[in-house]
C-alpha cells in the first residue's frame, strides 16, 4: 500500500509539473517565433484559420453563443475553485492544499493564454489585410478627407429613409433579420478581395450584451469556437455593420482598424439596403471623428447640408446610448484591451478603430 501511495503521489507531481510547463513552453515558443512572418503566415492560413472555420461550422448548430456559455461556465468555475480552496484552508488548517489549488488554477489560465497565442494572436504577425489586398494607405489631405466624409454623409442620408423605422422615426429593423442577412453580405466584396471569399458562418447575439456595452464593446470574436459574437443591446442602426465587422475576424482580418474597414466595405457593397445604410453610418462616424479633430467648421458645414431628420435621429440615438454608459469600468476595460493590442504588434492600440479612416479615404476616393 505504501508503494502504491508513493507512486500515486509521484504521478500527481509529474501531472502538475506538465500542466504548467507545457503551456509555458508554448507561450515562450510563440514569443520566440512570432516575428518570423513567413512562419506565422504558414501557421495562420495552413492550420489556425481552417481549424477555426471548422469549429465555427460545428458550433453553428447552436442558436446561442457557445463562446459566451463557455466563458460564463469557466469564470464561474474559477470563482468556485478559489472559494473552495479558501474554505479548505480553514477546515484543514494547512496551506499546502491551498497552494496546490492556486497552482492548478494558474495552470488553467496559462493553458488559456497559450491557446490564445496560437489560436488568435498569431494573426497579428502576418501581413496585414491591406498588404495582402494591395490597398493604398498613403497620406491624404484635409480636403480629401472632407470629400469622402461628405460622400458618406450623402449616401447615409439617402438611405436613411429607406430602412424600416418605427412611428417615432427610430431605426427598427428586426434583429433576427440582421443576423440572417449577414450570412450573405460578403459575396460582392469577395469578388474584389478574394481573400474574403470563405463560406460564411452566421454571427450570434450575446445574451449579456448590456454587460458588453458597460465594458465599451460592441462585439467579440472567439477563436476557440470560431464564433462572431455581437452586442445586441447597442443601437440597432449599427448592428448590421457590427456583424460585418466581427465576421471580418472570421476571415483572419485581425486588426481592429482593418476589420472596421472590411466590415464597412462589405456592408456598403452588399445588396441589402439595411446593411448599406449601417455601413455608411459607421463609416461616417469614423470619418467625422477624424475630420472634426482637424477642421470642425468643415464637419459642421457638411452635417448641416446633408443630414436628414432620419439620419439625425440615428446619430443622436447612438451618441445618447454611449454617453449614458460612460463609467470608470469602461475606461479600465478599454485600457486593458489597449494594452493587449499594443502587446501584439498593434501600435495604435484601441485607437486603431479610428485609424480605419486611412483606408476609407483612399478606397472610397474612387467614387468621388
């Protein structure tokens, strides 16, 4: 019996050691290899992307976000694990079991980080979508920025009256319709950018969307299930273009600036008026922020000449919603995500959402 207990104890030690050293090795290996672009490109498009697309198709049979369910279960399990570890300290009056439980929990989080490195962070170290698609990102003048901004304002204003609205004039497209239509919106843009031509998997609404809004996020791509998850509590007028944005991540458009651009381009190029309007509205918001910072009087002139009553309502609905949710929690969440982006070769951090203006101005100038 003593020999068996000793062997069992040794096996447990080796198991715990492996649970920590294997993911740690994977993280270190990723850190050493991430700057080798050709290697990362081969990994992303040869293994990571096909695997995530397969996972996305597998989990698409569930109407709810499997990613959200797994996240809730995981975080709940972590809390229960810690509480039980603390309780056992007082019951057994021994610190060693408590430390073992903490090490086990740390190992789980280490495995999660290793998985994130190889299942998503690797996409930050491949050629950008702009490079792969040959998009122009040259500097532009204030006049060019103003011209594209006015173009987006005119397009949004013309489409604003064509989308469903309630009796008070608010955007009123049914949420399920947005997710259903979203499956097909990449067909037209994929003709111009073949890299976007993959079999679409429907995006999914988040149950805890309000919590996402409090954190300041409109959606999240979950690489472990290949799901594009979208906040449905945020103003509905931007829901279609947000769906397009998250679906861009499914196509290995990793950076937020490029996913924003791709989502806008896919929306405005598709055959659905609701997505077209939402895409022009999202693009207009990005362009307006850039133009206002350098020439506020030009922005006021454009808005005064082009905005229709319907467009004004949606604009105000969006601004009012986010202003009401401003809090220190959002700032902390934003700072954490900013650090995550900057730690993964995204120099602009969370500000890269606004940097998609570079791509918008250069790409849409051809329509002027």
